[in-house]
C-alpha cells in the first residue's frame, strides 16, 4: 500500500513522541500534569449548555443542517460590532465552520495550486503549514523573533517571493508564542497583502483570553481589510465550547464564497443543536467571558511568577492560553529539555521545535490545569529539576 506524496509532510513527529513519553511516565505510577495540549478544561456557561440541551431534544435538528443558520450569522455579526466595532453582512460576510481549524485546513484548496507560495509564521500552529502542503503549495516561513516582538517583518520578504505568494496566515494573539499585535502592525499587513494581491487569513481564536486590561483587536478593524482577506474566529476558547466544533470565517465575500464552495463538497454543516448553543453564547450574558479570562490570568501569574522564583524567567503574555518560555540556561534542545522535564518531574510541556525551526530554544506551556495543579507543577520543578 503506497501513500500519496503529500502524506510525507504530515508526520506526527514531536507531538507523538511526547505522548508516548507521557504514557511511559504514567506507567511508573506518576500522575503527569499535562501542560501540553491547548484544550480548555472549563465548561461552558449554564445558559449555553441549556441551549444545547434544548437543541438536542428537538427532533427537527437531526436533519442535514445545510450551512449556518441566519440567526447564528446575525448573532455573530452583532457580536463583532459590539466587540470590535466592525460591521459585517450576516448573509455574505459570515460563514459557519466546524471550528476555525476546519476553515484553516480547507482555505488553501481554494487558492493554492501546486507550486504556489504561501507565507506562514515560523513558529506557527501546525495547521497553517499543513493546509498548504495538502494543497501541494510551497511554504515560505516568516520568522517570529523576540527581537521583533514575535511579529513577521514584511520588509525582509524578498520581492520575488512576495510577488509569487498567493496566501498569508497571521495569528494574534498568537499560538504558540503568546504574542499580541497592535493596529500599526495590522495596517502594515493589510497594505502588504493589498500591494501583492495576497489573500490574508487572520486567526483570532484567542482574542477574549486577554489580561491586565488588554483588548486584542480584529484585523478587520483596519480600513481595507475586507478587500484583502478574512478572519477566523472560534467559540472554543471564548466560551469553552472546543468539543462542540463551531467557528466562523468573516470578511471578504469572494474569499468566503470560495471556501464555502470547498466546504459544500465536503460536509453538510454544523449540527443544528450546536448552532443553537452558539446563538446562546454570542447573544446571551457575557459575564462568563470575563470570568474565564480572569481564571487564565490567575493561572498565568501562578506559573510565571512561581517559575521565576526558581530562576526560570519568562515573559507574561498579554493574551492567549499559553506561555512561550525560553529554555533555562544550559539547554539548547527543546525536545531534550521537555523529555527530561517530563521524566524527572511528571510535568509535560511541548518543545518549541514542534511548531517550526524558529521555535527551537523555547517550550510552549498551556494554562489548561487548575490553579492547585499549576502550583504543584511549580513545586515539582523546583524540587526535582535543576534550572541553572
């Protein structure tokens, strides 16, 4: 049995290696504190669960949904106007997805031919690169460096690359580097995309997990943004609905029509009961959003301040559910460090190399455990691991 060539680029790599190492450690009787996978551990608010329950009880919801409900699109459009002061047409500028990753995985099929170039962040969330490789395109990694606040420098992209590029993916607040971007950066990004006729895709999944009064922006707030691209937004992190699989693409109607054409040949849409839960989330009380952010902020402080007292210094992120931690002194391989940390302390983090070559020298730590578990993780590291 011979696999297609495109499968060669989809190796599970470090993620699977860390999963196997976790199983080996737990077989020794150690309960691993898993700070690896960025999966929300909190439940949705009661009014969202109730809407989902009512939707499940409705026998009419078991028919093919055939796209997104207009009521859901209107709820998302209203939410975008209230949150970002961005006006979108619910009929032509909103597309419902089975989570934002669904759209991110399929958008390249609409715009990338074999050999076309796509600009992707390095390090970056794996689906950004994988989607291009599945479409048989070529990757041009944009380095995210601490010296440039983990923002890509468009001026360093060679003109011949920019002219051949068909797509560019951005993600702020960022996974994995936990950086944020300001309006000046997004203005440059929109202008760069406009000048080179590039479809710009912005992943804004972590916009509501923000701390210390910081309010991340939508790239659609920039004048002309709708002319060059779309934004992917998810209910997974904002409302703790990761398992429900619902998200959106918002922005340029022509780009959305192309993505919708791809999607209509693949699936029939999001389960109607989940769409009802999405309407409840976007239209209902929003106190749960602030409460979730406050929980993650306390977790961030426990972890960053606790490890800092042990001599492992790392910046406090303004947003996202991650900490991007430089390797402590004496370590150069993020994989070796992560495996040693896991085996000696039972604390699992993800090597930065898993997210691209520029991720080497860092580890990603997910704030997805209870406060007491994070305190225990700090204690384990302090008592069972040398950081100097």
